C-alpha cells in the first residue's frame, strides 16, 4: 500500500472494446478524445500519486450511443471487464457499475447483476440521459432499488442539451454546469428525501453547487411551493459527497470545505481523461493546503471513503486510522 493510501473515487476505465466501438456509436458528443489507457498505466499513475485504490467508472457518454439489446450487452460487457480487473487487483481497483439508462427495466436487471454477481462497489450515473435529469420521476424505480441496497452512487456529468462553444469542449465548462443542474433538480424534486439510505458523490466538487447553494436555497421557495424551507434545502445540498477531481486549487478548497465540511469531501483524480500531469498538479495543490490539518488530509485522502466502500474497509492495508 501507498503512504497516503488515497482512495480515488473519480478514476475512469477505458475498456478497449468500448473505445474501439464508440466512434461508430456517435462518438463522444462533448468533443473530448478517448485517452490511451491500460490497467498497467493506471497502476503506474496511482503509484506516483499515493493512490492505494481507484474506483473505476465508465465516463460519459457511457453506453448512450447504443440502443436496444446492444446497449444492454455493452453495459454488461463493460461491467464484467471492470469486475475482472477488480478480481485480479482487489486492493488496487474498485467498480462503479454502468447501467443502461434510460431503459428502466434493463437498468434494474443490471443493478441486480452488478451487485449480486459481480459484487460492484457502487454504480455510476450520468447527470442526464437524453435531456432527462436524475430527479425526473421516470428514474424513481432505479433510485428506490439503489436505496434498498444502500448503494453508493457516483454521478458523472454528461453533455447538456446545448451546443458546445467552438474551442470549448464539454468537460472544460459544460460538465460542472450539468452536475449542478442534476444535483439541484434531485434536491428540489425530493430524490434525496425519499431515498435517505443512498450515498451520492458529485464529480468535480459538485460543479458550482457549493458556491451557489445559498442562491438556490433562497430563490427556489419563491418559485415552487412543493419544496422544503431554505434552511432544509441547504442541509439537503450538504448530504452530497464531493470529489476533488480538478477541484483542489486554492481558489476552490476553502469554499468547498466551508460548505461541505471535511467529512463529505473525497479524493478524485479524473485519470486518464485528465492527463497524468494535470491529476498530479491538483493532487499537489491538495497536499500543499496548509489550512487542512493532518487529520483533515487523511479524511479526504481515504478515511471518508471507507464507510462508502465496505469491501475496501476490510482490506488490511486500508485503515480508518490516520
């Protein structure tokens, strides 16, 4: 195990068969290129950054370019491939399973298979599916099943239903916006209230949710009469977990810690979609934050993640201490 024992909740798998097939299934509409990746390169990056375990997830657009049975088959193939990596390297990798939303029945079957047969550590959901955001009533059966399983859910942004600005692919600007959209909708539509036993991680420090949380909480009751008070909305926003991927700069961490508290911040790298040099830069910024105590650094690096991933908590090298 590494000295810092970081648990990276925002690390991506790039199955070669998925990357090869993606261009024929719409490519990545965000305008970002699929990076070179292998399990060996991931482990080398992790070793260089003090990462003990990377929880792997398929990034956007996931399996959205496929349809019908082909979508179900690709989701299953990705999940089995990632589970195989975990089987070979149980202390180094984890698995956020992909589901074929907006196919509700297919997603429920894949959740059952992922948890019961593959022993997944959680699921990854995109912020929107064909313009439907995660607080939409259509997704209620999926949330109910995830709540029944007390699942950890990692929300990764997707391209919103707007045109990208020339020279500004989706991950540069639009992704934080889409994360914010789905998180606020989930909160206002009662997804978190109805399903109190799920743990939801928002990518990239929650977009701009922490920084505009008071704006949302105080304006929303003026336009909707079916939502909690401003004070309760703020408490619900603080139920989310927030990863540090691309978000641990001196301009971001103080606001994030002030809003979320140390206990709801988790380490993330965004490797390999964030190049290794960029991931290393943000990790160095996190490590250099003198305002965080050693205990706070340990909490962000790994201790906060352990209750979310019981399998990792049982691995001897990953301790809840220090």
